[in-house]
C-alpha cells in the first residue's frame, strides 16, 4: 500500500491531481443542479413554462440523482473510482447535449435525468478518493479545501454561463458545458487511479446483498439524524439557490439578471470560506454543537433575507454570503461518516447521506412552484408569470420550517 501524503506535500502529489479532476466533475455537477434557476427566463420562453413546469424541469435532475445515491456508493465500493467516474462523466456530458438540443419539455426532462444519473457518482467518487489516498485525520481538512476551491469555481461557472447565455443563447452555453465534460471524461480515465485492487476488502461485508447492507446502515439512528440535518440545512441551496434565488431577486427586487446571478453565487463563496473552517472546527468541537450553531444561524440569516422588507443590494449580498458559511455545517454529516462507519461500506453510507442532503430538490421545488403559481393570482406579463415579494415569502416559508427541523436533528446528536 502506498504511503499517504502529508498536507504539506498535497499540492505536489499525484492524488492531488486526481482530486482536482474529480473536483472539477463535482463543480459541473453543482452547476447543473442549479442551472435551471440560472437560465430560468430563457427556459421559460423556450418551453413556454410556468413556475410549476419549471419546478418539474429542475427537479427531474434530482429524481435519478437521489435514487442512485446508495447504489452509487455500493458500485464505487465494488468497481473503484476510475471506471465508475469515467462512465458517470460521460453520462453527464450526454445529458448536456440532449438538453441543449431539446425542443419539448419531455426531451428537456430526459436530458436532466441523464445529468442526474451521471452526477450521482461525482461527489461520492471524490469522497472515496480522499478516504483511500489520505490519512483519516486529513479527511475534514481536505474536504474543506476541495469544497473551497470547488464552490469558488462553481460561482465562476454560474456567472460565465449566464453571460454566455445572454450573448449567444442558453443552447450554445449548454453545448459548451457538454463539450467541456466530454473532454473531462477522457482526462479522468487518463489521470484517476484506484488505491486498492477492485474487490479487496472485508469479504464478509463485500459479499452482503444490497438489502442486507442497506439494512445494516439504516439501523444506525445517528446516520439518519446526520442525513436529515444535512438535507434540511442544505435546503437553502437545493430549493432556494438552485431554482428560486434568481427569480426572487429579479422579480421581487427588480434587479438585472446578471446581478441576481452574481448575488446568488455569493452563497458558493460563503461555502468556500466556511468549508475549511468547518473542517478545522470538527477536530476541536463536538459535532452536535457545530450542527446546532449552524442551524440557528442559518435560520436567522435566511429569515432576515426572506422577511425583512426593502433590503439594499449590499445587504442581500452579505446575507447570502454569510448563509454559505453557516450552511457549511452540513459537512459535519460526512465527517461523522468518515470517522464512525467501516471503510468497506463508507461509499454506501456517504451515498445515503448525500441522498438525504439533496432530497429537498425533488420534494420541495415542485411544492414551492405550486404555491408561486397559486399565489400569483393571474399576474402574467408578456406570457410569463410575474411574482412579487409577498408571493415568494409565502411559497418559501417551507425553508425556515426545514431549518427548524435541522435544529432538532442537531440536538438529537448531542454527545457525538
């Protein structure tokens, strides 16, 4: 077995290059999760869609993404990162190409589903690579580092694609993303390697059936608390940022679309700052304490953004940035898995937690879209639904409710 590199030699190591490739894959996956929200005005015009239909288009990514999370972890545990990540990246690229050429809602949904199928393997592949190639005590720090770089670059991708869509159209922008992912597919196959031969590990656990392995994991109540906490805390991103942040700012506050996209991207910059801080604090404070403080601060910040009237642009930017920092406590759930779950089933456990983290998108995005369409009371301008701040405040109240639930989950982890 190869020696695991120290943090001081991280930037010069072969595993660091693997992480860089997989991190880029994760970045594109993050962008695609929220791409409907970024391109919402263009897509509404192309698909002649209202808020409810846009919610379906956005959430279709997450149906396949979430359903594959636990199987994805098991597949990566069995076949290794290199083969699985390469094939997964190819699926995401194919989804981008299909979506860019779609002329009907049905084909748009097919493209989004393909993106979700491939994207399901990206984050777990990255976690598996960190676990296999680096020492256990380095896990939270490395997770923080890759999230910092990843979220910062995701913010850049969001802004760049929004500008390209404004200049050349959303189809050209999505074709560009598909081309970049096609190139990345070949690079992942070329650079990424697996630490252990495929199939090496605990033969007793490796030979367990899918049902038995899942049952063993679901019997751990702490895993449930971690998953629900992550999902409710991260709902600010999966429900608000991914789909409704840009419309909230453009229609609720009358801001230009490019400005709204830039402000929404501040949440990724906040996560970029908060991720290494969260990793550092996880070695010095109890898990439940960090989770509890994160839930409380996120609730206060989002409540201020949603309900305080007439906020200036600079205040909106600061609030969204700070939200990113407090949301970063969702990482505690993955750090708990890395320290408490046997390595032979960590891919499966990470898949479960990641599934719970993202479950807010398919469950809550359509609900928010329904309430917006209902609350608009027939307000239509040039064939497009128009909402005001009052409409958004009613529909998005689901998120503060989720944050209250995350606080209870954090307190259930007391003593951990």
